[in-house]
């Protein structure tokens, strides 16, 4: 009796090491951080207030954070998109996401009804909640995956250099 052949299936490993998929994850995660940095860079005072709304740190540290964090988000986002130090960018983005998620959980536990300060500094937009924790957790998983990827595939910087 002849064995029935199973249909060809892609093993999980080949999906997780697919350089096109890795590139698109880099683009998405990088773009999220680039876009989220823009409003914060444009209005650091409003971002300072968003940080203070979490009621964890004082004004001086909130001001320093509001000054340093948005450019770091921009640089790391661009690093992922362009393929410039992608592992370092993925590490920093993942670390930031872990801290952001802890802050959201802390604020929820304490019953704060605040905006997360992620994409807009308007206090009535993008309120914290369990959906924000789920979103961040998904991005943390993607960031951790990027930390373990060996081949980052397409690097836009290489494409720019080759076209000269």
C-alpha cells in the first residue's frame, strides 16, 4: 500500500527567516517609531506633560526624557527602516516598548485615565487601556524576533549605495 503524501507545507523556521517578511516587519516597526517621534519632537513641552501625567517621575526627569526619547525613537526607527545597525535599533525599540508597557500597566492599576502620549500629545486622544498593552506586546514580540534574526535581508542603504 502506498503512503499518502502530505501537502508541502512551509516549516515555521523558513517563514521566520524569510528576508522579505523580516524587511516588512522592520519597515512597519520602524515607521511606527518614526511617526510616533514626530509630534513629540514638534512639541516637547506637551510631551513633558504627557510623561508627568503618569505620576512616576518629577518635572526635571520628565523634561530630560521628553528631550532625549523622541530623537532616540526617530533614530532607531530610521535605523530599522534603512538597515543601519538593525539589531541595535531593534534592541532599543524593544527596550523602550517594555518600559512603555510597564508604565501603561502601572497607570491602569492606579486608575489613571490618561492619554498614552504615543502619537499625539492631545490629552483626549489615544487613552491608555488593555488594547494599548496588547498592541505594545505584539510589537515587543516582533522586536524580540528581530533580535534573533541572523539575516536582515534588504538594507535600503545598500540599495542607495549601489545606485550611485
